[in-house]
C-alpha cells in the first residue's frame, strides 16, 4: 500500500475527484526558479494545462507569469492575481471580444499567428488609442517526435507564420501604427521527452535572428514555447522533470543579443505530476478471457487515454492484497474508447477500492466534460 495519499481524508469523499499535491507543485516551482534565476529567463505557465484557481494562485505566488489562449484564461489569471505585465495571450482564433479584453487589461504581449489577426489587433488597439505589443508565432519546422495531435512545429499546420513569409510579415507590421513588434514566438509540440528537438529549435532561432537583425529588427523577446514532457510511467521516481537539463539546452545553445529575454510557456512539466485522479471501483466484472475493473471515473473526467492513446499509471491505493491479477480498467461511459488501461497488473481488486490515475494534473480536470450528463469531478488539495 502506498502512503503518499491521505487515505483517511479520502475515505468519505465523493469520487471521482482530482487530488492535488500542492507541496509537490511548490517544490517544482522552486526547482524552476533555481535554474532560471540568474538568466534573463521568464516562465509563463501555460494555463491551458490546468486553470484551477488554487493551482494558479500557487504559481502566481512563485512569481511566474501566464500564457493564455482565451479570454476566459486571461480573466481567470487576472482573477488569480497575476499582474497584467505577466500575461501573454496566444491562439490562432482570438475574437474581437477577447482582443478587447486583453487590450483593456494591458497585457504584456499578444502572440500573433496570422496577418488577419494582426490587422484586427491593430484596428481594435487604434479604437482604444493603444499600441499593442506583439510577438509573431513562427513555425520553425522542427519535428518534435511526439503524438500527431500535439505536434505543432511542422510547417503544414494551422499554427503560426511560415518561415518564408516572416520577412514580409515583419515589414508589413512595421507600417501598422498601433502595433509594436517586440518578439518572436515558437512552440514545437507537447510531451517532448528528448532534448534534441529543443536544441534544433535553438539553432533555427539563431539563424532566424541573424536574418531578422539584418533587416533592422531588434526584438526584445524570444519565446521558445513549452512542450517539455513528464515521466508518465514513473511518477514517483521522477516527480519533478529534469529542469536543469532543459534550461541548460537554452543556456548553451540559444544566442541572445543586447537585453533580450527568453520566455518559456511550460504547462505540463509544471502541473502534471502534482495531480492524480482518484476513482472508486464500482464493479469487478469477470468475462471469459478477461476481467474488467469498472471505475466511477471515465473519459469525461480524464480524456487523455481516449483522445491521445495516453497511459496514466494506475495504482490501487487501498488494497492490502499481496497477490496480483490482470485487469482491463474501464470507465462507465458508453464509448469503447472509455478505457484507462488494458492488461493492468494490480493487486486483487474489489468493489469499493480506490484507484489513483497518476500524473493527471495537466490536461485532466480542465478537459473534463459533462458528456452523459455526468457531474464534473470534485477537487481535494493536500493543504
Ligand atoms: N505554448 C503553446 C503555444 C502551446 O500550444 C502549448 C500547448 C503550450 C505552450 C504548453 O505546452 P506543454 O508545456 O503543456 O506541453 N491536451 C494535450 C496537450 C495539448 C497541448 C497544446 N499546446 C495533452 O493532454 O497531451
């Protein structure tokens, strides 16, 4: 039996719920600070990974900024106490309403992904008599070797501006009176567990910077995006990603000029390991060749396995059985993709046992839905 969960507190709670270990989150944030402190490195937490208010407040208290992709995220960040000069706003489809909200809040920077968007921001800023600081999201064409749904840096996709078009776009932006180009933004994908793609990204940025500087642009911000992955298989061995190795890649390979700042947009690496989805076993059903554990959590609570064929480590946290058996762990939703794991080796499991689906702090709670008219999962914090 594992003891990192407060089982006495769990005993009478309505399941399923997300459990957040805020001490682990704080330790993770301290670790990030340790490796970014003496560099012009600014980490903007990618709110899309988890917009839970306690999580946002903990991240704000640690001094990080936020990377938002909707008006809702900008509003939630302001509500959680983030200062406007620590908020960046990205996304391919910002609506006028969202742009206006961000302009009114005087955010740090818009990450712009297309010419029509640039024009819309210019026009709306003009109406308010403001000048919007923007960074262009550039598609660096780096293969992140990750799942096809979460790779974003290759040239043929909806994100960003293609390298070949950047020079023209920069020159065009220069003519717009209510736009001030302050940076370049890159993001190559998510759940990247090898460092090589980040090194290649640095090299691409170095080349691009030479070109952009020769055109007379002196950009203050180089935003390298997020995407650093976590260890889904061994959450206890690697509760905090190797941030030293990650930041070293940028320290050693990215060439900076004058007073340039490097911005990071880490989401998963910050919050994934601090969250677990706790679910109760509703039934154990024996088939002919297989046996199923049917949990009270389903894909509506944690959609990553169904959507990305992701696997979250599953543990029986209440069983005292020494013998193990093999189970398929499935949810109650009427979809065959509602499966958390096939052929899971677990201690003999009974109706009423609690299971933990680990490493669920990122893209878990925030992606929950009410499909089948289910209640949203509730939340318990370690403190
Ligand atoms: N910056 C940009 C521009 C992004 O598109 C993303 C994630 C991030 C930063 C943060 O990436 P992270 O550090 O968390 O990898 N729902 C999927 C992941 C989608 C990621 C989308 N973009 C999943 O559950 O795996």
